[in-house]
């Protein structure tokens, strides 16, 4: 009887913790702390304004959006986002704005494929992806879920045409790696230019996707699962 009382007490206090902390998702099987309500999100911003998820197109009107997950033109072959929008934490957005200004001097600009990604979408990606090396493990969550990762490429400002890069976006090819060099010199030059300017402004490319950049300091931000339509 004592054992059952102890178990009941434990479950009781766990349920209280969830009720008092809306940042914890009870459905998450990995024990991760995830902000999944607007109340918790607004509280996070009140505690630190840098937690705000900024609408990138509104903040940097000259960028181009190509949000593939709002279409069927992606590796999932289905619409994952209800809105074709891109968000990032405030310091991330500010760095991208500086990058856009610097690129403009060269006649280039940024095209954004993806930014903040709700955690629920990351779980769906992992379940379906044939190559798990190209999707984040939901047991840890993604930098995208923290609003601290962007998927981008370069465009010519005047034509909005993309510069030649090693692979299309979201390719699972070996050539998607930033270290892959069996490529035409022009493509290597374009890819490395993108990586260099992103590194200069506080981003780091990951080892298997030339288009994916994590913001330095991503560890300071909590995983999120708030859909675009609520932001």
C-alpha cells in the first residue's frame, strides 16, 4: 500500500509541474522542455526580448522567401506549414539583416528556404526521412526548433535568380557537404562565399548541408512548438 501511495504522490506532483509550467510539453516522450503555448512564449519574451521570433520578410523586406515546406516541393512531398513564412530569434534576424546589407554591395541577396521550425514538424521529418543524417533527431530537437538556424542560398538582386550551388536545396547527395570539392570552380566559389559571409556574422554551416547555418549561441534558446499561424 505504501508503494502505491508513493507512486500516486509522484504522479500528482508531476501533473502539478506540467500545469504550472506551460513550457513543458506533456506529450513529448523525450523529457525535453519545449515552449508550446503563446502564453509561455510571451513570458519568455518578457524575460528576454531576444527570445522574440521575428518575421524575416517584414524585418528584411529585400530578402526573397522560398518556403518549400509550405508547398509539396520538398522531400516530404507534402505541405508541412500552413503559411509560407520564415521566422528567427531577434539576434539571428539582426545578423541576417547585416548580411543582406553586405551582400547588396556585391549585387547579391539572400533567399530563405526555412527558419524557425515547430518541433512537431521535426518529429514528422524524422519519421519519414530515408536518410536520418539529413534530419534532426527529435530526441534532442533541432536548432531550427530554437529559432536559431536558417536554410538559405544566394541570389542576384536584380534578377532574383539563384547563384549556382553544389546541389538543390534539401538534397541528400554527397555533394551537399560543404567539404565536397569535385565541382566546377564557379560553384565552389559561390558556396564558399556564402559560407564565409555567414561565418563572419555569427553562423556556422553544418557538415552535410551547404545551405544550413546554425547561429552561434543557439544553446541559449528553448525548443519551441508554436505554429506560424499563432505568431
